[in-house]
């Protein structure tokens, strides 16, 4: 028989105590999560005025963990209907923290893991552009008196791992539009340590951040609950340097942002880009440079920035490379109004970048930004909506020796911007411009809103900035063309310049200076154009040649401006341009061939007023035996001539050339200008006869030789001969015989020119009128044949 086990009263009491403890623990385990959740909800409602919902709270006491599930905050007052997650101010599926109790007891906060899943933030933007946050800002209180700094730097804080998964933040407007949206696939932070006043991170990895921004996003600040207007900002007085605390030293062993997407929406256009950023061994305390790499993809293009950055001196040295970047889509996001203009464009390049933002007294030069390398813009095509204005080229390649932008520093003299380009090469540029062109005015107007221009602030003692120093080693343009049309005229005017090529070396615009200038083009005709020469510091000399420019293309402008219509003809120019420091000298030899020019009534009157003869007669006097008009038009002016205007000087020079060209052949026959005026003559002094006879006076034969030479040199010139009766003869010759004597004298002159000097009979017109010449016959010039 077994002996019964005797349980002492003390043992029974101990068992009951443990059962009670376990029961209490179980009750606490069951009740504490609910009570904690309700307590947090109550505290948020009382403290922040927000409605909160927490689905569940789970504790892991032994492991030092706490987990919250389905956390939701809304801007509605506490006690309202259940919150819709899509309308919540903040929501998270899960938030968890695990601590090390043992190390906490040793005076160190050691967080083994922090995890946040599917956090979401939602903000509302009002009509003024402010983001509304429904949280009351506590009233400002007097700052507590600062206590003397203690040597104790506080407890060390360690976080082994922080993980955020599937985060999202949006900004909503009243019209339900979403101007800003942010999403994050994941964020992992490993090995965060804060101790001895220094912060270090072993690795920060950001995976898949996604930004979606509308171009019309306008941000006007943040407004908290109870604020009706923008906060008033008082001007802050500068803080003395000794009162500014030192920044916390930060060290990051590795930072990587992967698969970052950035979308900008502008109307129907979307700019999408992907980025990757990598940095290693960042240490703000040491100030040493650390590698920084940025990789991006925009459309079919790519961008890469590889170099080293110094956080202490704010220096950067690296290389920027980009390839096939789609310029149109980038421009559209910045200015959608040019969307109808940019048809195509790609950019590529590789430049070395050097940046120094802080002033170093040990350095002779101050802070600056410097570039060198190459850049290219290819397949450019800009065309207005009405296709009346456009510019395009196949390639623009620039070799940059140095592009230097100094940063102003107080106490240092201002430095000039320096631009030193090894070469600029433009291939197949094409320009189109047609009038009327309202598209350009509309585009320019879209860049500035009425009333938006504010007066520039007056600067006290603004530093004098030197002019930029620009030098171009070589400039080359190949295969260019220009098309111009003016459809506002009747008939419309159209012209084009093709096969434009330009070469020049050592260009300095500020001097100006250039060597080896060689410009070629094909003008309407086709007429070749050539410009060659050098522009130096002293005397400058250029030679310009234009051969057989078709003048018919400019008939519309001649008709509109001066009342002349051009039916045919070409223009050639041989010009030498010389200039010194203060004078300008042009020697121009012009040749007009096969010119067919006619004038309206107004144009003819203007020509008679200017030159004292009809247009057809002037052309006949100007044409040589080849039918060409040759003019020499010198232009010379200096400082005093500039005030008159180049147009006035050129017009006067042209008029003098016309007068000289018309008057010079008449010297062959001893022409005298009537009245001594500046206008060329339209008639000669009468050929004299014996009184009451039709016999020439002795010595008049030389007049015929000169007249015949003139007519031979000017085949388009004809003449009208009018016999005259002098005052004495009118008393001696009966009236009925005066007409016969005058006609006989005129016929004698015409017969002598035709029979003895071979002048065409058709060019000689005998007048039946009786003139008042003194016993002679007057010869008046007329145009012969088509002019």
C-alpha cells in the first residue's frame, strides 16, 4: 500500500500564489494589447485632435519587442465613423520595434530592429498652394535658461537594422488632382550608431523611390490647424559665429539609391527618368573627399556623373558624361508653351567639372566653377506652329578648353567670366523666316505675364563686374541655308541663300579680332558670294565679292519702297573694306548687267527730282557698249560720320556715283551743266551755224567727233535735234522761212552723224519745232530702244 503524499499548508499556499500570478499574467497578456491600443487612440485624440484606429498590439516581453498593426490616423475629430484607409492622414500596416533589455540595463539603447510596412501619408493642398496639416501648433513659450554643458554625452544609441517597405505619400488638391506623389519600394539602414556625440551608418540602401510631379505644382508653404493665412516671418538678425553650435559629425560607409524613378507631367507630355546614386566613405569629421557617382536614364538618353566631393571645403572634382539626351521632352516640362516648336533634338557630351564653393585665402583665385571638354547638340529642329519660323541643324559640336564662372566673394575684386572654346562646328544649319510671323510674338509673350516684371532693387555700392573674356579658337559652318519670305507684300517676296560656309580662327569678340575669315554662299541667281580677310587689333581689311545676283527677286521690295519694278538684271559687287581704330573706308565697284527697270508715276517723279532727268534716260547714259552699268561708290566715314547714319552716307555716295557716271561721258563733247547745278545735263550746248544759213561754223567739227564717241559708248542712248533761230535772226529772217531754216539746221546735224560717223539713223530724231538757240541746233538726249 502506497503511502499518501502529504502537502503541507505552506506548499498549498505557494501553489495557489503561482496560479494567481500566472492568471494575472495571462489576464494582462490578454488585456494589455487592447488597453494599450485604446490608450494610444485616446492620447492622439486628446493631444493632436486626430481620430486614431489601431487594429492590434502585440508584445514580446522576453525579446523586448512591440508590434502595432493597422495604424490609421485621420483629420476627423475622435469618435466619428470608422476611417477609410484611402482618406487617412497616416496609415501603416505594421510598425514594430525590438530592443535589448540587457543592454538597456547597462546604459545603452540597443535597437535590434525597427520595421515599418506600407506606411502612407496623405496631405491636402488648399487653393493658395499651402499644404494643410490638421495639427495644432503649441503656443510659443519662453525658452528655459540654458544649463552648463555636461561632459556626459548621453546614452549611446545603436540601431542594428531599420526597414521600411512599400511607403507612399500623396498631395491632393481640392479638385482631386494629385500634383505630387511619392512611393518607396524599400529603405534599409544598417549599423546606425550614435555615441560620443558622433553619428555613423554602415549602409543606407534605398530601393525604388518613385516621384510623380505635375509641372503646375505650386508650393506656398505649410499651414497648421487654426492658421488662416501665411505665417509672418520676421527678419532674423545674424547669429554671431561663436553662438552657432557645431554640426554632429556624420560618417556613412555606403549610400546607395537604386531604381529611382522621377516623372514630371506637363499636359500630355511625360518626362520619365531613372536614377542611381552611390556614395562611399563619407566622413564629415575628417573632411576627406569621398566618391560620389550618379547614373541616370532619360528616355533613350543617359547621364553619368563620377567624381569626388569634399564636405568640409565643398569642392567637387569629377566628370560629367551624357549621351543622346532628348532635349525636347526636357524643354517641354520646363516650358510647355514651346511644345509646338521643338520637333527633335539630342544632346551629348563629356566634360570635366571642377567646383570650389568656399573661399580659401591660400588660393590666389577665389571660388569658381570650371568646365572643360566637349558638348554637342544634334538633329535640332525648331518650327513654329504655322511653320513660318524655323531653325534646324544636323550637328553643333563645341570643344571647350575652359569655361570659368567665378563666384563673388566679399573682399575680393570681381573676376570676369572666362570662355575659351577650342572650336565651334555647325553642320547644315537652316533658317526659315516668313512674314507675317505672329507665332514668335506669341511664344515670347508666353514667357512673361503682364505686370509680372518688378523693378530691379537698387544695389548700394554694387561691385563692377568685368566684361566676359571670350575666345574662339576656330569657328566653322558648313552647308547652311537661309530662306526668307514676305507674304504681306503684293506680289509676295521670296528669296534664299544656300551653301553657306564660314571659317575663321582666333576670334575675340571684345577686341574684335579674327584671322583667316572665309565666308562663301550662293545668292539668288545663282550668284556666288565670297568674303575673305582678317580683322586685327589695328587695321582691318576684308574683300567682298558678289557675282551676278538676280535682281528680279527683289522687285517687290523695290516697287514697295521706291516705286520701281525690276523686270530683269543682275548685280555684281567687288568691295574692299578697310577700317582702323576710328575710321571706316569702303571701295565698292558695282556692275549692273541687263537691267530692266521701270517706275510708277511716283517713282519717276522722285528720280527726276533727284537727278534732273527721267529714269530711262539715266539708264541709257549709264549703260556701256556691253549693256552694263558700272559704278564706283566709295564710302568713308569716321567718328563724325557715324552720327549721320550709314544709310544716309550710302545714299549720298550712290547719288554722287550716278552723277559722275552720267556726267563723265558728256565731257567728250564739252558738255556744260545748265545753271551750274549738281544734276547731270540732259542736253548739250547748241551746235552753232552761220547767221541766216544752215552751214556749220568753223571749229564745230570736233563736237561731232565727241558726240559720235559718246553714242558709240552708250548704245542705249538716243538724241533729239531741234533747230533754233537766234534773236538777231528773228529780225532778219521772215517768219514763214524761220521753220524751214530751223529744220534744215537739225537735218544737217543728223545727216553729218549718220553719213560721216556711222550713227544709226534710228537713234537720231529731228524735231520740227523751232527753238530759241542762238544760230544753232540743240541736241537733247533721249533713251533709245528698250531700257
